[in-house]
C-alpha cells in the first residue's frame, strides 16, 4: 500500500515537474525567439532580410532603405555563425520540447494505468482483516485439535495407569496364590512320601500250627487264611490303584514348572506393559514439548507480525512525512521559479522597451542622415566639371559627414547598442546557466526518486517473500474465494511493479 501510494505520488510530482519544465522551455524559447527577431530586425535595418529567420508576428520589421555604403554601413549585431548557432539552439529546444511532450503523454498514460491498477485503502484493510481472520481461525483450529489430542493422550495415560495398577494387584495376587500352591504341593509331596514306613511282613501261620488239631481249628485257620489272602489281594489292588510316590512327585514338579512358566509369561507381559507405559509417558513428554514448541512458534510469529505491522506503519508515516515535506519543497521551488520567471519577464519587457526606444532614435538618425546625404548628392550632380573636382568634393563631403554631429550621435548610439547587446547576451547566458542548473537538480531529484523506488521495490520483494513463506502454511485453503482474490491482487501489484522497474531501469 505504501509503495503504491509513493509511486503514484512520485508520478504526479514528475508530471508536474515535466509540465513546469515544458512551460519554462517554451518561455525560454519564446524569449530567445524574441531576442533573435529583435536583434535580427535591428540588423535587417542595415542589411537585407534573411529568409531563414522570419520575424515575430507582433514585431514589424522596418523597410529596407537605400543608403550610401561609404557613409552609413554598420556591421550587424550578430554574425552569421552566431545566427546559425541561435537557430540550431532554437531547433534543439523545439526537439526537447517535443520529446518532453511525448514523455508527458507516456507518463500520463502510465499514471492512468497505475490509477486503474491501484488498490484502494478499503481493499487493503479488507485484505488485512481477512488475512488476520483466516490466521486466527486456522490457529484456533490447530490449537483446538492439538488440545483435543493432548486431552486424549492424558485420558489414555490415565487409563493405562489404572490398568497398570490393576495388573500390579493381579500380579501380587497371583504371586501369593503361587506361593500357597507351592506350599500345598510341598505338603502333598511330604504326605505322600512313604519311604520312611517299613514294609509289613506277615508270618506264615500254616507252618507253626499243628496239623493234628481238631478240624474246627483247621476250618477257622482256613477261613482266616482265606481272609488273609483276600486282604493281600486288596493290598495288591490298592498298590496297583495308587501310583508310586516318585510319579506323584514328578507330576507335582511338572505342575510347578507349568505354573512357573505361566507366571514367567505373565511377568513378560507385565514387562511389556511397563515398557508400553514408559513409551506412552515418553510420547506424552514429547507431545507436551512439541506443543510448547508450537506455542513458542505461534508467539514468535505473532511477534514478527506485530513487528511487521509496526515497521509498515513507521514506513508509512515516514513516507507520508517525506511526501508532505517534498510537496512543500516542490511548492516553494515552484513559487520561487514563478517569481524568477516573472522577474525575468519584467526585465525582458524593460529591455524590449529600451530597445524599441533606441531603434526609434536610430531610425530618426537614419532619416536625418539620409536627408542630408540627398542634399549633398544633388550638389554633386550639379557640379561635375571634371574628375579632380569630383574627387575633392567627395573627400570634402566624406570629411564633412565624418565630422558631422549626426555621425557622432550615431557612434554613441552604436556603442550603447553594443553594450546593450553584451548585457542581453549576459542575461541569456545567465538564463542558460539557470536552466542547466535547474535541469541538473531535477535530474538529481529524479535519480533520488528512482533510488527510493528501487529501495521500496526491494522492500516489497522482501515482504512478498516473507508473505509467500508464511502463506505456505495455509496451502490447504487454495480453493477459497479469498485466496483467489489475494492472488489476483498480488498479480496486479507485481505487474505494476514490473512496469515501473522497466520504466526506471
């Protein structure tokens, strides 16, 4: 915005300067033409009129007079080389005026193009507001999403801590149960260990009993023996049904090994869960650090944006103050130039009046001299007796004319005219020096304006690069209408900047 305002204002100032310069050149050309015509008219009063320099329409050239070449023949004020130089200078000034007019037309067209492509303050404020709103909305969305993720991570962490506590309690219960089962297995193994019990050996009753006893005793013995055999068979059956203690111990050992392997597997699962919990805690720490980094970046970006806003406002205020100071300086310079031009016009009018008075006096002197010369000529025509008398009369007339008061007055007026001519040439030289100085100052100002434009264009390119870097964060919203408007406006600004750079390259 500041760059376009400065460029537009600089073009306006340059147009005004070119207009003033063209006016000054036209005035100086007109003054030179008047000087040349006036001086040419004075020289034509004694020499034939040249066809290359026509007189000014407001100036009436005197008619050619037939005078005696021996008596009244004065050199012209300007030589032919000076007249050719004056005409060449006039042509050069006319060419410069034409080129300045063309330049003025080009600048007017450029100013109209800049006005058509210029962005209004309302559009820029709208763009700023829209960009700020988009930034705020996107930042709010990102912050909300990050906070939601952070809250979800916290919930997951709480759930995992709860599951860890539950699993630790279950592990304690399982360890207690395992110890109880180990104690029970040890007790069972001790209870089922029959290695300390001695084997019962039943005596052979049939050998010790007398066979000669009565039959009742025999029958009782047989019954008891049968019972003993039945008991032996039952003992054998019991020995077969009940396994050995070694097998029972092996089974108990395998059961304990199985329980140990199960608890080892469970311990491995708890270790994995603990590692997962540690990883999740690390992720929480990393996410919190990432959130802090994002918040720091957001704060830095906001600080940078505030700095950019402050710098842009300072640059805008400086540009406005500089523009106001430049306008005041240009106005004062223009007023000074107008005063100098009016003063020069007054001096030119005074010198023109003096020149007209001198010309009238010279015309009167010429008329008087011509009247006296005609009388002398009639006397010579009447008295032409012989050549010696004619020569003597001619010498006498010549001496008489040279010693006459009219010729003395004519010499005095000619000296005054030469002095006036020198003064006018000095004034013209001063005007030329003033014009060259003014032109040099204008060129310097133009160079300074070009340097300012280049500096502002570099600053604009830097700001554009910064904005492009920042707009890379918001590439997901490229299809929006606001983005299209921003791209079109940036293209307009780029085209105007490129045109100005091509003009002032």
